[in-house]
C-alpha cells in the first residue's frame, strides 16, 4: 500500500470520535516467543474506558465482543474482551484472578500475532461507545519505518514496553502529581529544577547527569542500571517539560498557528530525546565501568567518510591503524527499536564484520533474528528483556554486562 493510505487512515480515525491506544508489539503480544497467552496486551483501565460494559464487578467474568478491523492488512474478525474478576467472587479467599484479556485474534493469520510484527508500532483506534451497536476498533500495524515515523509525528515517540493514549486523558499530557516527602521517583518539583533549565531546555546529557545523581545504582549490574536510569531520566524530562510548557498552554493562544508551532516543538523535542537517550546512557555506564573514552572506546567517531558509528572499541586510532588486527575491534550501534532499523548499521565501520547492536526492543521473530545473524549482527539486550524473545533465540543474545566484559579484554595497543 502507498504511504498515502496510512495518512488517510490517521485522518479518518483521528477525530474526536476515537480513542487511540498506541504501543509497539512485544514478543509476548505476538507468537514470537511461543507464549500460550499471545495477543496484544491492553491494560484494564484502557479496556474499561473504551468498553464501559466490561466494567461489571457484580457479574462474574463479564465479557464484551467487538469488531476488530486490522485495516493495514485487510483483516476483520470479532474478538472478545473479558475481565476475569474471580477475585471479587471468591468469598473464601480473595486470591482469584483480577485481570483482563482480549482473545480470538485468529492465531498466526492475524497481523497482530504474526511473529514478523514483533516490534511494530501499532495504533488501536477505538470508536466512541454506542450502547445500541456492537463496539468496534480499527487497527493499523505499521509495516515499515516510514509509517512509524508518520504515527510518531502525531503522537510523539513510543518506546518499547511503553504505551500511550491519544488524545491524552485530562491532565495526562503534563502529570501534576505532587512530589512525595520521601523520594520514590525522579519527578522534579518546581524548586528542584535549575533556573538555567527554565531559560533553555536542558540537553540530553544534562538530564542524564541528573538521573545519575538521583539513581546512582552503582551496586547494580549494567543491565539493571541502564533500565532504571532510563526510567528516571524520562521522569526528569517530563517534569522539566511540564514546568516549561504548561504555563504557555494554560495562558492560551491567540491563533491556531501559534498552538501548532508550540505542539510541534514539544513533539520534536520528545523525539530527539528518545533518539539519543539510550546512546547517552550507554556512554555514561561505559565510563562508570572504568572504560576510558579515547583509550578504551570512541563515541560517535568518523570511521570512514560519511560513516559515524555510535561506539568503536578500543579507539578510533586503533581502527585507523591498518596494523591493528580487525578481529580485536568492536563496533556497537545503539537503537531503541531494531525491527526495521537494524539494516542501517550494516555499512558502518567497514573493518569490523560483526556489528553489535544494543536495543530495548521486546523481542524479534526467529526469521528476523536469522536475517540479522546472517548479516553479521549480534544483538545486545539488557538481561531483563531477554524473556520477551523466542526461547531458541535467547541463548544467542548478549547482555550489556557481557559485552562490557568482552571489550574490557581488548588490547589497547599491538
């Protein structure tokens, strides 16, 4: 289908009569990792909002059938949303199930369960509930990077393991929860935001330095440290965003062009943050792990004209020295998602045939993993995310801690 199809779809299903639930399909959502509960996960609070008839605590295991149209792949079927609420009906012990599931997607015939859809950005557009009609949901499973970019141009970046509602619930775009007396999050109160940050939005490196201050986590392994730090950094980013942008929004706009310009600034800043966050966190952890920049690794070096890999090991000087053995060089690319983007790294660092790729994507299909392996790509995945990959793939993944251990052994000189 031409790109125009998704543009028309976004316009048709982006009006006030629809609520979007947007996420990237994980290996647990699709059939990629063999889960017996395959099917896109939709949180209970979302299902209760878009299918209010499901919210019946007085009925045991209430369900709602609704029409699901996967418009990107011309697929239609009736699916079932069910609330397993035994917890509220077991009078002997409150230990029964209390969860929602959506079933009847049609197995591997559905694009939503196709292992090749793992990692795909997906929009579920629920039509406004009409008590007199069967509920319906229109879905678009992005088929390539261009479609994902068009969706994120509208809603902002969507990272693996995260989801968002569009339009946001009232107040959801800029959370205003008060900071508790004992810090349990990295959300900055107004008095904690440096004055300079209010005059000029802090850089990604500035925010990550703050995240390191709030989440030292030096006792944790690099994998857990990376995940916790990114959660912290995101909270800091959103709190600063609210402090800077909310006054402009509450003050109102005198014309539509001003409103659109402000919204675009916010969305582009979010995309820029998402695109560089993982890379900057990796650099910070390398330094904490006693790898010296310039001696043990190079960040954003120019390997060849027009080619700038994220990291080279042990140094750009070693890479450019023809006497330095190529088998003692390493390259690490960093991409939050890799479903379509992994091919972009194949032409980086010509001297290094094996390309290491650090990603946070929650699973890939076995077919795609074979393609990566045959192309010379080694996935580096934080330990906490490996369970989202197919069982036969997991033994071939490398953790960040393991990768750091390997590059630490590389010789600096020959």
